[in-house]
């Protein structure tokens, strides 16, 4: 299982997702452009020494990402979806896609995914933090597929 971040804007979120990937055994795909320099110290600060325990692949565009990840199902997490992420049947080779913090994904990306789901939350609030969303989503997907680390 992998987590893909579409044009992430906040270095600390990327670092936290990298740490999540290291702890849970999930690879990370970063779809550029990034909203910060890759060498930004906030990435390493959030990822800490876990950065050496996760596979991170950077893709120059969404098209390059799709080409590299052919054959895997792409599951978009979005507040626009109606299906709950807990009612979705995950597969062990799914890629969990998250949009940029300020705007999500573009309409063409949304139209190209295999499934769209939403994390349930109270209607009075707009969205969860990117790293928090990734952690909730990945944990449920790994639980369903029987691949949670011991």
C-alpha cells in the first residue's frame, strides 16, 4: 500500500506522512510541484530519523505518477465524496491519494481516480490536517487488508 500526496504545500505535513509511512510500512509518492524546497529542514524535522526507513518517490507531474503506478487502484480522499472511507473495500496494492492542503486535487485528477471516499467528520468543520487524514486512512486500509504491523 502507498500514500500519494498531490502537490503538497506544507513541509511539516510531508515529513509527518513520511514518518507514518516508515512506521506502517507504506511507500510515499510525492506529486510535484511541491509548495516548498525539497531540502526544507521542516521535512526532516517532522520525519526525524524515520526518513531512512521509508521509500519516497517524487514524480514531476500527475501524468508521470500515473505512468509509474499503472496497475494500482487510485483511491482519492476528498471532502467532496459521499462514500465513507470505512464502507470502502481496500486492496493491499491500493494507492491512497490526498490533495494539496489549500485546494485538494484538480478536476482532471478527480475524474481519473478509481474511487473517491471521505473521512466522516462533523458537518460544522471543513477538513482534517493532511497528515492526520493520511494516518486515519492508512490505518483503516491496512486493518481491512490484514497488513497492519504487529
